[in-house]
């Protein structure tokens, strides 16, 4: 039996995301699969390099992150990113993202300034 090496618990989510590498105009559609205290796991159709700076757009929210790893997984690449900053929008989906991230990664810059209500 293999020991779990993760330092933080993972919370399963399903968020569609548009991922853009800094300095490029093309983006890839991906799916955020889980969130932990320090980052996210994203299923992408392209492989990114560790250290790449990326932006994940979910609804009207933007997550600025750095790629930690990207490994082949089925037809795509399971990409782990370290979250640096969050800019939240005003939609109901952004509110749900905020609630999830406040619970899982409360010290992430950008989360503390938003106090919206679902409506």
C-alpha cells in the first residue's frame, strides 16, 4: 500500500476554466478537478512546463497561478498549479468559487476583499 504524500487535503470540484500561459494569446479549455490549501489540479489538453505562469478564467473570476507539474493522464495532462492570487467576479458561480476557496485556502490574496451574496 502506497503512503499518501500530499501535505494538504484535496476537495473535489468541477469548474470549467480557460487557461492561458502568460505572454500567449491562445488559451486552452480545461477543468479544475480539485482544490487544496495551496493549489488546484486542472485537466488540460496541452502540457505546460513547471514554473510557467498561467491565468485560469472561471466565469468572471481569474486565478493567477504557477505550474508545479504537468503529467500525461488519459487524453490530456493533469496539471498542478500553485495559486498566487484570485480576482473574483460578481456572478453566482464566482460566489460559489469564493465560498469554496475561502474554506480551503483562506489566506489566498484576493479572497478577503469580496463580500457578495448569491442572488
